[in-house]
C-alpha cells in the first residue's frame, strides 16, 4: 500500500515518484493483445505439436510501485519463470498515484492484463462487471501454498458471494496487508531530554500536544521554528483521530454519512488546531519550500506515519526511529487503518491456470514471499513468517510488533473501501482545505458537507443494486 505523506494540504497529496509506464498488456474479447512494447499478449511462441517444442505461455502482469518494489517484484518474477519453464511474464509498472487511472483505462479498452493489482474496494464492481476471474479452484488446489497460513483478514477481503464481501469465492489474494503505523524520531527525543514514548500505551490527546510542544523548537535563533512535532497529511492520518474518538465517516450498515457526529467534529477540530492553535505543525506557507515528508527525512519532525513500504527508504534516515501507537481520543484506544492491494486474474486470460499460479507465487509461496520480505517492501503475508520477522528487533524499526498489532487487533479498512465506490468519501478531502487553514470551523464544515456526501453515497448504493440485476 505505498502512499506518501505530505503536509496537511490536499494539494500535497502526490504519493510516489512517477515511473515511466510501459504499455498495458493482456487479452481482450477478440483475442488481440493490447500491449505496447514487446510481447505482452498470450500468443504461444511454439507448441508441443510443432517439432516437440515446449509451448511458451506469455502472461502480462501490471502493478504499481516505487523503485524498491519494482526491483523486488522483478526478481521474484524472474524466479517464477525459472521455476515454471515455458511461462514468460511481461511486466508493466506505474507510479502509485497513476495506477487506478491506467487500470480503468485498460478495462475500458478491453486490454486487461492477465494478472494485475487491484484495490479491494473495487472487488464487487470488478466481479459484477466480469473483469475478475474466479480463482478459487486453482488456489485451493495449489499444493505450493497453504491458504490457512495467509492472513485471514487479508484473504477475506477478496472473497465475494455476489452479495457480501468476506465470504464465497476467491477473486484474488492479498499482495500484502499495509498497516499504517506512527513513527517517532528517537534521536530527537534523546537530545531534548524528553522521555521516550511507551510502545504499549498511547498518549492521550492532551499528552500528545504537550510532548509536541516540547519538541517544536527554534534551534538557530531566527525566531521561527525549524524543528516541529508533527506533519500529518489529512488524507491518511485523520482517520486515527476520528476513530479513536469513537466516530466514523459511515454508519455501521453503510447507508448513512455520519461526519456530523459531535465526536467527529471534535476530532477534526483537534487535527486542525495542531497547526492553527498549538503551532506544532508547519504552516502551509512553510511547506511551500519544504514539505513535511522532507522534514521528516531530514530529522526535523518528531512524529510521522510509517508504512511497511517505507522501510527500505527509512533505513537511510540520519536518525534512529521506531513505532508507537497513535494518540488515543475519548475511547482511550489507539486507532489506525490497514490497507491492502489484491492480485487478481483477468476473466479473459487465455492461461487461467498459469495466471493463478503466478498470483499464488507472489502472495502465498514461501520462496516468493521471503524474497519480497528480504527486500523490505512489505510485511510477510504468511503468519508464521510474520511472527519471526516481527521478533527481530535488530533491524529497523525495532518495534515491528506494532505493525502486527495493527493487523491483528485494531487496524480498520478505510471508509471509502467499504462502499461500492469512494466518491462520497473522496469529496470530504477535496473540500477540506479551509478547515486546515483555520478559515472554517470543523462544525460548519461537516454541516455543509454531510448532505453532499450523502447524495453521492446514495448514488453508490443505487449503482451497486443495479449491478446485481
């Protein structure tokens, strides 16, 4: 789940370094491949009936990721090809913030890759519209993986019986689970003489503000802070404050937008006040020259979110860091989200068995998973491997158990992933900037925004109902 974190500004949402996109390969309904570039289609190079040659079955695989993930998956694909003579895989990769657009274009153009990443929030739409293949038989019959050893929470995100997600047939397997943890600059704490956070007990909201104030400093005497406490991007961090205060965006049954809950208002105002009242977060103006991700990388922030996808980059940080729970609101309990990407198979692939074997190799094989974990681009998908991995405190971050606690205990799905589409949820962040700037109160904002979001949610519910007819 490789999402980059900027400041509070929605305009700072750029999530990854843009990679060059090669063509989108795969089969369409007429049997033509849609690749640009070399051999992405499933056109057997030779066959066993032609001079005894082994048929070459070509698969296209489309995924997203930065440099580290791209290198890691390329190596795993090469090993898969070595272990599966006669199968060749054409890789297409794009940056995280471009992937959804590119995949939907491929779907619209009927040039869907044989194997591809997809957001689990799109599962129902992709199954109902015939994009994804049912791979239950191939996965359950694959002796090289033990599906019971893959996170059940992850596997169930890709089960669908036509009505309910979480039960029924498999239309993919989790590439990974991506717990969004809170990191802290341990070196900064030690230099300032501030007691280190308790890895097992979250700060209260008040405690969190006070610690941040102690760590927001003017070190060069120019009258302006050059070291801050926090630098959270609202799109990926507000959830922790809302949930830990007992509120949510969506009702339990998924039919009502609930941002007008007073507890939601309190959490949103607290988030904005970190910048506008307590001054523990750089202002929007300060971020024009140096955003909060860059400040974290330079050692100028005390707290910053950390995902497993950050580990290779954060090994190079000029300071020591570790993980702790997010501060807890009125519930007294920490909260955050855990994301996932699925890897699925096109319903139009000419090689369903080989495509499903590639999915299994990337998500559930001991060999493939170990290569990805060694590359430090994700937490292990396999529960036994994850336990050993988390117990290793010699590698950073030392408290990798926090990732496991999020997966096992308190990580939730993002609200937009619970519904047929996320347009209603995305609107909330599109319009949020005035609150972050201190120009609009949280109470006034949610009062105006709730009806607009409810209208979009109602539309999503109608679309889901029509898709099943």
